[in-house]
């Protein structure tokens, strides 16, 4: 009816504390880094399950951060990079601090992936260089073995000739009396 005001109660928008959210991410990563194999596996599985059940921004970031941390069985830099890329593709769903942490992690992952690729290339170059060096040494060994065999045959021939000469001279000396 007219003149009657109805009072509508509107809940205040929740206040989001960026610092608390970042502290939670970092707390999870700290537990992961300090935990033993069982703790690491539990954190990995818990964050993975949470992400699969509810792929919210928070769960996606938590899981991707866990995957990004090196030194545990579930480390997956490529998977972490992909999930972080998905999260950063929708910046409106991220808090400013989440975006900053995600971008920092992406830069760190990119640097690590680049180093991994450079390491593989260096190992490949070293392996190729080592193979070439070994092949060269094997050729040289074969040449020296062949040379040694040739010299051994020549020595046998020379000994045989010396023995023949000695036998001829010995026979000549026996006839001279």
C-alpha cells in the first residue's frame, strides 16, 4: 500500500583482505616446502580435489601454485603455467594481489622452463661433443692398433730373416774347419 515503506535488509558486501588471502596461499606453499613426502602428497591431492570439485579462482590458483613449487613428486611446471595462464586470462576474477602473485609465479616458471630447455640443449651439445670425441678416440685407437699389428708382423719377418741368416752363417762356419 501507499505510504508504507518496507525495509529491505541488504547484507554489506564482504570485505576482502588481500593480505589474508595471499598469506593463505603462502602458508600452503610453506607447508608444502617444509613437509615430508606424505604431507606434500596430501597437500597436492587436497588442492587438486578442491580444484576439480570447484574450479574457482582461489582453488585454481592454490592448485597451480602447488604444482609450480619444485622439489616434490607432484611438481608440474607446464601444468602450473597452463592453469596460471587460464586464471590470468580473466583478470577481472582476480584480486590485485592475486594477479600480482600469479604474474610473479608465471615469470618464475617461464625462467625455470627456459633454464630447463637451455640445460637440455647444453646436455645435448655436450653429448654430441662427447660422442664425437669418443668416435675420434676410437678411430685413433683402431689406427694405432693396426699400426701395432703391422709393426709386429714386420718384426716377426725381420726375426725370421735374422734366424735364416744366422742359420746360413752357422752352416758356413761348420764347413770351414
